[in-house]
C-alpha cells in the first residue's frame, strides 16, 4: 500500500538563507505550543545542523524528547529530516518517514518553502489514520512558519 505524500508550500519574504535559518534553527519559536510530544510544553525545538544530528524538543527543565534525525543538511536549499514518531506520536528509533523541506529562491527575493512528508505507508496498519492527522497538522504549522517569517521580515 502506498500513501500519497503530504505536500505543503508557503512563500515568505526572506532570502533562501534567511528562510532556511528561520525554519531550521528557530523552530521552537514558530512551532505551535502544545503540538509536541514531551510531558511538558516545549521551550525549544532543536535540529542539530549536520547529517546524523538529532531533531528533538527540550522543555523548560532541560528534558529532551527525540522526534527524529537529520538525514541531510544542505543550506540554503534543502533540509531532510527523519520523522521517527510512530502512530501514537511516540519516538520509535526503528521507524523513519521523511520530511523534506526545500527552499526555492524567487526572482523577487522571496523564497518558496515546500514541505513534503513521505513514506507514510511505513506507519503500517495505522498509516491512513496517521496520514489524515498529519494532513490536518502540516498546513497550520506551515502557516505558523510563514507568520513567523513575516515577523522576521517586518523586524528588519
């Protein structure tokens, strides 16, 4: 069984490098509070800037909860993350679906940011249910990113 990937795009008025940095190094500032898996709300969300790096949340007490890993770190064009959350949204080191984020510079200086979450069939019997949940979540998160990017542009 194959499940169509989730694809969501936004255009932000930031350069490719600025958009990449805002997405990859400031995720904790734009990610929706309460939409994480730790026992307590996140204080930060960290993507370590290298292939093999961790992707995790950290709460105010410094407790870290893994989400996945960095598969490819290619600024400012591309970020490929291994989502290692199972159908119950608990970390599973043996499960990897892919979240690719592409940053395509536009002629007007803006950047189209496209997120693709794929290999959803790896969720097994729960794949359809998880895919529907993710289809409902990614658009709102990408809009939060776009709003954050706009605030960064306004602050310049």
